[in-house]
C-alpha cells in the first residue's frame, strides 16, 4: 500500500482534472491565467478571509509574509523546534534570528507556556527585538491560537500561522464560532506540495490575510516588487507565482477537499480506536478539527513498531527525527541536547502511518 495514494485520487478526479488542464492548454495563459484568480477567490471563501494570494510554494509563502512584516536583522522570531525546516529556514533567510520553542507532547504543537518563557528570556537578554511568532499546525492540527493571539498582543508581536499541514482544519471556540486554518494570526500561509492535505501536481503555496496593506505588499513582492506592473518596480521582490496549470488542478482538488477531509477524519478515528491501547495516539482538543496531514503515533520502541508494520507491507515514515535546534544549519545558535526536552523526546519516538482521503 501507499503512504499517500496520489494515484487513487487522480483516478477519482481524472475526467475533471484532465478537462481543466486541457482548457489551460487551449487558452495558453500559463502565467497568472484566469484559473489563478478563480482559485484565489475560492481559497479566500473556503478559509473565510478577505485575501488569498497564491505563490510558488509554502516556503516562499512564509518568506513573503516575513517580508511584508518587515522582519530582518536583529529581530527574534519565535517558532517551534519540532517542525519542518522551512518554518525556521525562512526566518534565518530574512536575516532574523529563529528562537526555538518546545512542544506540547499531546498535540505536537508549540507550547504557549514555553513560548512566554522564551519571549521573557529574549527581553531579559536585551540583544534581539522580539518581533513575530510563527506557529505551525503540525500534522494538521491547528495550534492553540486563542493563547497564541493573547501572547502576541501582550508582547506586541505579529503572529504568522504556518498552515502548510493544517489547511482544512478548524477550531470552534466556546461561543460556537468556527475559524478555519488559514484564518489565524495576522498572516497565514499554506503549501500545495503534492503530499500536503491539499496538494497540486508540483510546487505551490498561498498566503491568507484580512489586512489590505499586507495583501497589497505581498502581491507586489510576489512579482518583482511591482508597482503599476512588473516593469514598474517599487521595491525588491521575488518571482513567486503559482502556475496556471497548478491552479487549474487545485480548483478540482479543492472541490473534492471537504469529502477527502471527512474520509481522513474517519480513518484517523478508526486508527485511534484500534491503536490507543498499544501506542500513544494523537489527541485532538475539544472543538478542534485536524486535517490529518499525518497520523502520528508515539512509541518508546519505535524501531520494532516500524519493523512490524513493514513486515505487513504497511509503510511508515518518521516526521521529524531531527529538531530545528539539532540541525547542522543552526549549529551557530549554540543549542545543546536537553534545551527542548519534549521536542527531543518526540523526535526519538514518533512515526506516522499511511494517511490520505482514499484509505
Ligand atoms: C511543507 C511545509 C512547508 C514548506 O512548503 P513547501 O511548499 O514545501 O515549500 C513549510 N512549513 C511546513 C510546516 C511544512 O510542512
């Protein structure tokens, strides 16, 4: 069996996707064609935000957001140490300093208590200016945004939601108000990498915000810092557009996405029912919905657990075996083993089972 069965999804959507691709081949507007605009409108409606801006990938989506927030040298940007490299990479790419935060062992997400401790430590040291937080919806589960938004406000930080994995998830608060992943913080980002909950057939990404000024800046940065047009350049930007062909594919995948999310949630429920007596299964707090980018178990004897599945023809993968503070690229930050005990324990004990909408 496949870990993520993209072929089964394509078979299911083949007629519609092929037709969409054919339409693009016929009109020939490969860059910023009509499908891009149509997708941006549909993404904004799906998430319930004013602006959805597509771009070349989820990493660029984070970089463009940090550019709009004017994050740079001397700034501290807080992010979980247990995440995919791009979260921390983009902070350093903008010449700011990533300040890592430990995780919640039940949800895998950034720990708000440790976050506040790390903010206070940066303030006490007085070298860096606390500027922003990047929270990650790890494995599909939205982070604790009520607490994170309160902390952002308390310390005057901007908040970015990295929803590369969380797109499709949501939180319903105590008043019954539903907020979808992509609608948290000042700016949210996602990725359409094929293996993400909503993936295309190549690289792709998007940025979400309700703020008109951020949206205008990001639209400019995305196309060479354009002013009136791409030959009128008012700032230094980048080339980070989503291909029309990828937008066309995503339009059909987005239409099917709610059904796939239901299937992913059913599969996760069944996994939990059958495995919770053997492994530590992922917990979903009350009111939260996960998009199940990964279904992740914890075991003190991960190697034999994975070997057992392998013997039965069931693929498993470790996300993630190395925390950010353990990465060679961040060695100059001077961290040592034990600085983030929960994340380190997760990195040694997690493994993920097959998960997709056609399981
Ligand atoms: C995949 C991912 C990204 C980067 O997305 P790309 O489209 O691969 O550039 C960023 N953050 C997280 C948490 C991711 O999982």
